C-alpha cells in the first residue's frame, strides 16, 4: 500500500470540481517547503479531496496536513521534463487561525 503525508500551505483558494462520475470533489494546490542549509525550496502538489463541505475553510495560505495516495506524472514539453505531483487525499486536517 502506498501512502503520503504532507504538511504545507494552500497556494490559492480551493475549487469545487465535478468528476467524470458526476461526483463533486475539491481541488487545491499545496506548497511544501524544504530547507537545504540556507536554501529554501518548495515542492507543489495538486490535491483532490471528496468531502466538499470543508471548502469554506480552504483559503490561500492556510496550513494543512494531507494524507493520501501519490501519483506522479512526467511530461516532456519543448524538450524540458516536468513532473506533476497529484495526491488523492483520504484525510485532511486544517490548522485554522485562532478566532479574535
């Protein structure tokens, strides 16, 4: 069994999409920061999650903890190789900011 756990920040607000099966899901991108000495790099993951009721909380900058299955697609375009990281989330935890 394959599993990935990510902690990162939403790059933009989540969107509701409809799959080929007609079911709704939410889609969002997460940036995960990685530090190598003084250098900071981000890896981006496109995430889909079936429970659309949490979309009201999924705003840009929010920190999330995602657990799911990873799919990596490699694309060659104009002689350059790109890697797309997709996560099909089975669990999602939100770090909501405290209320005033």
